[in-house]
């Protein structure tokens, strides 16, 4: 699994360079809930 460079830069900027928060946000945004669980 990988993230686009632009996505990573946006998240790092949003969290003032905090790598842990940026990667957590990227993982959270990548989670897809199946329709049958909504």
C-alpha cells in the first residue's frame, strides 16, 4: 500500500509536519466500509 506524494504533503502540512498524525490521517481516509455494514 502506498500513498500519493501529494496526499502525504497535504497531510504533513495539515499536521505541521507531525509524521504520526499525518500517517494516521492517511490510513483513516483509506478505510472503506462495505455497503452492507452501513
